[in-house]
C-alpha cells in the first residue's frame, strides 16, 4: 500500500501491514459499478469484487467516495492474510484537511460496514484520503492515539499526488470533484437497473 500511495511518514497511519503486505494490483478495473450499501455489496458480489471501481449511489454517502478491492499475495501480522481481499476505501477532499476530518471519515467508514462486518474487515481495510491541497504542516498521524481504522489511513496531498497517480492522472486528481461522475463508462449497479453513464504486485 505504501508503494501505491507513497505519502510521507507523517501522513501515513502506523499500521505495519500498510508497508508489509503485498497486494496483487495487476488486474485492471473494468469500469464503475454502483452500490447502495457495503454489506449488500459484499454479499451480492462476493465472487466478483475484484476488477471494478465500486462507487456509492448516493452523492452524500458519508465517509468515502468509492472502494477498490484487491487480493493479498503476502500477508502481514495484524493485517490481511494471504488470499484475502483488501479494501481500499478512497475519499477526495477539495477543501482543507485537519486531523478531525480523518477521524470522522474513519468513524463513518466503520459505520458503513456495521459492527459485525467490521470485525472481519477491520484489519484489511485502509482509507486513502486524497486532497488537491497541501496537508497542514502540523498534521501528523503518528502523534495521535487513534483507533485501528485511523492507523490504516494514508493521506495523499498536493506534494505526493504525482508520485501516487502519475504525471497525467495527477492533473485530473487535483480537480476530481468536477470530474467525479463524468459519463465515460458503462456502469452496473447493485439492486438497480443497468444504465449507461458516464499496476503487478505492490505493498
């Protein structure tokens, strides 16, 4: 995960598995699939979770803007085991970013899974927060005493967005709030009719 999102140490949670677990990111996503709730998503698409970008139907879906699921190739203590799926929950922030924002997003993420489901996914779920601005100098995730969810968070800010997304994609990421939802792909949905709209192994 740290190789996918090479943010500085102060913007990376303390969960050791973020840099030790190896993920299979060789499968290219085949478009966006919309879902209504995470429990429904994991239940109804249990055999087809890899290979899509999962986006909530609601534009006010609290806590995240999408999910990508990836297979773990090499597990890590306290994190995902070999063969398990790892959830990368992504969130785009267009405004300022403070520690409270991240804590609130992590709390919301736990709530989206629900208590029982979160027990099974807590150690293999990471929140990736991307902001087009520079993170405040005082923002340091290592100085807090967070829950596990906050320990499994990575903040990609303006200084690391190019390293994480590449020269071309980073140009789009910085204006993601205006591009998110551009009608360029055929989408499928969980529980709603189909409509038209529109990297290898790494830790």
